[in-house]
C-alpha cells in the first residue's frame, strides 16, 4: 500500500487550505498513492475561533473533499472541525474515498502545557477502523498518541496501519517527545504508524501570535518494530512510502506483545 503524507502549514482560510489539499492529493495520486493523509486542523489552523469555521460532515468543505477523493481515486484523510451539540466543536478526521465514508472524533483532548482544548472542543468516544482492500486501518489524532490503550485497542480490532494526523505544539523537548511517542505506539501495537503533522508555520512566514499548537512538522512513517522508515523536516512537503503489511504479521511473530499481555488483579 502506497501511503502519502501531505504535511501542510494550514492557514486560517478553509478555502485556501482546501486548495492546498486538492493540489497535494493530485500530486500523490499521480505518484500512485492509495491513501493520502493530511494533518489535524487541515481545514483551519488552531489559534482562531473554531466555531465560525466548523461545518457539518455534509457541508460544503467535506463535500469538496469527498469529490476530490472520488476524482483522484485515493482514500483521503483530513482534519476538520464539526459543530458539537453543546456549542463546542468536534476535532474530526474526515475519512473518505475508495468506497469509505466515515469519520473519527478525537478522543483525548489537549489539556496540557497550559492549553485547554476541551474549552472549545468536545471529545469523541469511539475507536474507528476502516478496511481498504486487505488492510484494516485505524485512526488517532495528535494528543491521542500519548495514550497507548487506544493503539492496542485498534490493533485488537485488526488494524495493521494506524494514521495519526497532528498539529503538535512547539516548545522545549516537544520534537523529541513526538518522535519517541510515535515510535513507542508502533511498538505497543506492532502496527505501522503514519504520523502526519502540521508543518512549522515559521518555515513559510511570520509565526502566528498564539499559544495554540500550530505544528512542528517532522511527519514520519514508522515500522511495526519502531523503525523510522521515512520522515520530513519542519517545512511543508509531500512524503510517499510503500507500507508492506506483511511486516505486521512478522513483527507480531517476533515480538508478540499483544498476545503476551496478562491482566493484573
């Protein structure tokens, strides 16, 4: 399976960000991608009021992404914001194309490092997997990567590949934490992990004046044994990598951590 990562530096305009998604999806499709995954908050970056940009899953922004997936023949995964029932929004991954049309709402909200995502975002409450050919794919978003149970749950449900869109917060040690966590979750679940981060906005212009997590880049493809097979820098870019799902079964024979788990009293 050829997986593409579109590492964007999303701005505040959903229309402009959609144009970037369309451009990078077309490039990925031309290079034979089966899946293209974009970051969390691909619709509009953090650090602005999210309510005014949020749209329902049948709204014009999501509809345009669906049409793009149909036109290019790839599975597209992109972060957007959807209105929640309580006046907040949901931090949602739209997952569409190749006969798939579903979504994942971020479960673990980024209430850490002095930021309170839950003030404006309502949490999801379900794990999500989809089947693409013979592959089962799971999903997680950014801060979810600090919670191993979600990843082992996805593996228990048959996932061999987990896509992790993110908009990682900058700061001392944060790049190191990102890299360690992505590799650790691959080892916990013995799954391929494809982590798609927002690019560092300072690489394309003046950084936004906000404490919100707007990205550091460093998207990566990690094997089921925790090896970084491909990565990007802090700048925007398109990364393609062929994921061999046979490596999942091989890793689980070599290091059967899922099978070896024992309940504690």
